[in-house]
């Protein structure tokens, strides 16, 4: 099994040591940082398979850092687990809306932490696909040829629907907020100048274009949407 690189970002040295020792004992390669600026430097220099990020850091907003990463090529599919002193529902929702994949409150069980890390990396392994061909069940997308097929039948999508489907396919199984979809699939325009309702309209059109397969794009009330993994 290829060694997985995990970056732990926390300004508390005891948390970094606890998480690092737990994951090292399970065979993960650990890198640590105590600030967002240090994390950015490590992410530029080395490929990471998972980011474990403290909610509060001394040099910036962790959630804004997550949003920034999700807009960068190659970082949109990096699994991110947020650790926070607050386990309130509003904080969990904020973390997921920002683009994190999972959220744990402190104090936490190292056994549960390890289980969540395993789950996130297992999902990444399942999603490892060609950089040019994206697939999910009956859906096949050729990015180079700008071609989409459903059960072997080619369909036509508008540009925004094509970008939306590509993003769903790259992150199938993940809950994606409407804001996250808007910021990543409408890059040609200022996302702030476009109403969030355009996402709902585009998702509805995409579902219709996909036919019965479109039902796999499930509305997650109060969160956004999720392209369900094919069993």
C-alpha cells in the first residue's frame, strides 16, 4: 500500500503530537504546521492526501482557507477534516458549507479520529480516476472531447451544466454546498454577482438532461447536494 501523506495544522503542539502519533502508528506519513502560512508552504512543496485543520488558527480564518483551497486546481478534491473546540451544529454546518469533508469536536477519541481518517482516504481511493475521463455508474465524461454519455448514449449539456457535472463527478459522495458549487462552477463570472438560486436551476436542468440517472444527485436539505456513490 502506498504511504499516505497527512498534514496536521494546529497551533496546539499537544494536539499535533497526539494526532501525529496516532496516525504514525497506523502507517501514515505525517507533516505538521502551526499556522495557515506554514500549511500553504507545505502544500506547495509536497502532495498531501489528507488535511487535518484546526478551526481557529493565529494567522487567519480556517474556513476561508478551506474556501481558497477549493478554488485551486488540484486542491478541490483534497479531503479535509476540521477539528474544533466547538461541536455546535452551527459550527459543523459552517465547516461543511466552506468545503470541508468532515468535522470533529474536541476533545475527541483517537479511535474515532482514526476511523474517520480511514473513511476519508478510502473514499479518495475509490474516486481515483483518469484526469481526462470521469465516471460514475452509467455516466461517463471525457473532458478533452467535451463529451458526456449516459448508459452509452451521448447527451448535450450547456457549459454551466457540464462544469457542474464535472465537479459532482470529481467529488461524488461528498456533500457540496450551493456556495461551493457557485464558486467552483461559475468561474468565468464573479460569483458574488450571481444569485445562489442559479445553482438550483442548473442542478434541476442537469438532472433532467441525465434522465433517470439524475436522481443520483440528491438534495441535502440545509446543506446543498450530493452525487451518491454507485453501489
